[in-house]
C-alpha cells in the first residue's frame, strides 16, 4: 500500500457529496466505495437517473423511463424524449474568477483564455458555421494539434448540433483519409503545420491531398501554426473568422441519442471503425468520470498530455463541465528535456496531472525528482497501457509523498474509463483502485464465468450510456456487434486481460487481441501492413507488440521478402521511412526480421495473436490450433526466435 486517503480527503470529495445526496434522496446509506459501486451496477437505471438529477442536467422534453432495454445491449435507449447540449453544460460554469484554458507549446509561453474570451470565440465560429450552411447532424472534422483552436471548434460544432471528429497532424495522409472519408465532413479545420521536438513539419501538401480525397467538403479553414497558411489560398483563415464578433452564443439542444463526436478504432482489421457516441451519453459519463472519479472542482486545474487523435483529448476537455481550468500543451513531452511537463505543472499550479504510462516510465528512467515542488498537485493520472509497480513506487518517491495516483483504463470505445480511481480507497503498487461507478466489469475465464484473483477476459455485463450509439455507416450494426458481442452474447468483451483481486482492485495485463500499443496509443496492424507491403521488396509481413518487464513494450516486424533479396540496412531504412511517412513515428517497429513465411489460418487470416502469445512464453500447442492453419510449420520460426532472444 503506497497511499491511503485521509478522512478529510474523502469527505471533501465530490464522490462523498454524491453519496450523501443518494442517502438523502434514496434513503440508502452507502458508506464504502464498494457499497456505492454495487448499488450503481445492480440498480443501473436508478443510478444514472440519480446522477442526472444530482448534476441538474439541463434539457427539453421528458422521459418516461431513464433506461429502456432492447434485445441487445446496443439497442438500449437512455432518457428517450429529452434534448440537450454538451457545450451548454460547459458554459454554465463561466465565471470571471478563474481562466477557462491555459495553453503552452514548444514555441509559445503559457497564456490564459478567460471564460468570456472562450465564449466570444465559440460564438464567432458558430456564426461562421451558420453562414456557410452548416446544420444539425453535419460533420465538422479537424486536422489540428492540441491547441485552443481545436477546443473552440469542437464547442462551436456542438453548440449548433453538428458532429465533431478530429485527427492529429502527426497522422499520415493515408491514415487521415481512411478515417475522415467514412464520415463525409462538410467543414475541415486544419493546421498549416506543427512543431514537434524543435522541428517544423509542414502539412500544406497533406491538406491539399485531403481536400482531393474528401469530395463532400464545402469549406476549408486553416489555423496558421508555422506561417504557411497563405499557401492554402482556398482556405478561410481561422484568425480572420475570430475578428468578426459573433452574436450571443446559443445552444441547439438535440436528442439525447444524437451523435456528439466520432472517434476511431485502431484499424486492426481493415479501415478504422468510426465509433459514434451520443451527446447525452457522453455528457452523463463525463459528469460522472471527471466529477466523481477525477474529483475535478471549480477553480482547480486539469492537465493531460494528449493529441487530438487520442480519446484522452476529449476526456481532458470534459474537465470544463465542472468549472475546472483545462491546461493544454502542444509539443513533444521530452523537448527540450523530460522536465518540460512537470515544470509546466509547477508553474501553473496544476491540481490534476495526467499522461500515458510510457511517459512516466521514461521519467523514472531519466531519474527526475520533484519532491517538495508540486504542492498544488492532488492527483496524477495514468492510462494508455499498464503502469508497472516500480513506476508507482517512483511516483511516491520522486513526485509527491501525499498523492492520489489514478491509474485509469477504458478506451476510445466509451471515451472514458471502465476502471480507475476513487477517493475512498488505498492505492497499491501496480493496481488500479477499482471498477468505476456504473461499470459492471468482470474477469471471465475460458468457460465464461466471472473469476477473482485469476487472469481473465475483461467483460462488461450491464449497459452504459457512454457505449457507442453505432459505428458510422455500419449496416445493421454488423461491425459493432462483431467488435464486442460475439464472444459472450449480450455482454461486452473488451479485449483486455485483467485480474480482479480479492480487495476488488484491478490489474491489467495488456491486450488480449492483436492491437498494437505504442506509447499508450493503439495502432492497427492493418496500417503497418499497408505501408510495409507498399515497399516493392516486401512480399508479406506480420507485426505484434508484446508486454515486457517494467511496463515496456516490444514491437518486432517480421517480413517475407521477394525471392533472393536480403534484409540489409538500406532495405530496413526504406521500410521504416515508409511507415513514418505514410502513418507516424509510432508505427516504426523496434526491430525488423526476415522470415520464410507468415503463419496463416485456413481461412486466410494472419495469426498475430498466436504469435504474440508464443513470444510472451505460451507453449506453441496452447497458442495455436495447428489444424486450423494453412502452414503450421511456419510457427517454428517464432519458437526458435524466443529461445534465441532468451540467450
């Protein structure tokens, strides 16, 4: 046990206030977190309705029942008959006492944006959107860094009832086209480039190609980030739009189940899936997650290092729902050195600090020490991949002794967490505190039974309003159903290996499928294959990512070359360059190996998951069913590879 909340800490928390409200309104005394959690998952409709009333959700219309279940989990209807706005709930917190946003980048010193200024900028963009004919349900897409203009654009899109979607500019053009071409945006808001690690990267040519590939696009808006915006002469300049003062900001309330934004899966099997979340579902989830589980309060400051291509960008900005100032940073987390983000937290008196687990491991390896310097820091959040026990220890020895470490895991699928922190219970090294309210998470064994203190598949047994309403352009919900509900009909299988301990904490052991994990960002194998197999010398390829000791990951790429070719340094460089240019630096493997043939199933599927299991020590007979393989002898290479690597 590394930390235990004081009674003062617990009783001053938002979650304690909510429990007191439940006691008054429902005559239920829920003194412990586990009692509160059990009520939230056993009486799920009442829990979410109580949350709705506790946060005084502003809406039009009335609902008969908070939850009307369908035959399948994905058919559930929440608060049917109501209309609301996410952005409206953000701006009900506007005040003159605290800033709305604090922004810093590699090239800009920290600046504050007041609530009034944020409101005026959103109003100006709303006026522009309306002037070009944008209406409810239309899509607004962004190709922007983590800058205030991205947040302004999202809030304006939602304020008029449009649907938001964003990609980070470190995504290659093909990757962005794979995503945005599915949703046919009417407006695209782009940067002319970005700065990372002290270097400028122009995106002018990439944007021109994007415009060609998006035939339904009506308007292009450019944010001048590196002084090249004039090269996109057909685009409206974002700064010019801001010069025209908009009318009073108003909010279009839309159906609870109307789409709010579209996020994307990793693209493991073909194009990334366009995961669509509802306005009402996300509002309720973020009121709960940021309020009760992150303990965000008015006047506090919330920072999470992210890009606009990661769901944590959406999640972090939800702190605004509680009047919490959002602290943004655009740039590399280790430029000019590993201290840059912690120095930002120190100077800006950040209350809640968050990043991917791999970032903390790097800080630990760098030997950083901030003891005595972060007095305002209440919590540190970690997600993206499992945080190893030694990183937990490092946090308390080198960042702050009295610190609430919130290790969080969920995903793009719900744009929030399934498991994470709570202000009632202790923090143990290597463990997530527990299952979040309203999340009936279990670990299933191979027989489909819930088990404790055993490794199992992560399964969610009851419906949540933050589950997707659908995947965009997914006929009959076929992709949606196959993504989550095929293994355990009627229950959500998430694709993580987990263990729920006897004290109800949770340990995550990584992905149980073939999705790659690079620095906390999931990458689809299909993207890697698309780039690698565009190299003429490569005949076929296979990539996996294994979980290593100390929380590290190892991503080897195996390539089958054309007859007679050698995998020399020049060819390795060519492959890596293709991956970096077409997608991102994260797609570049740790090592490349030549292989005689790629293992396939009889039905023609590459066998990434069995190979990953073999590389992580599973005996070959348990990792794969050879009778279901086209070329079972191909697995011997990986068995030998493991033996050689151990030496």
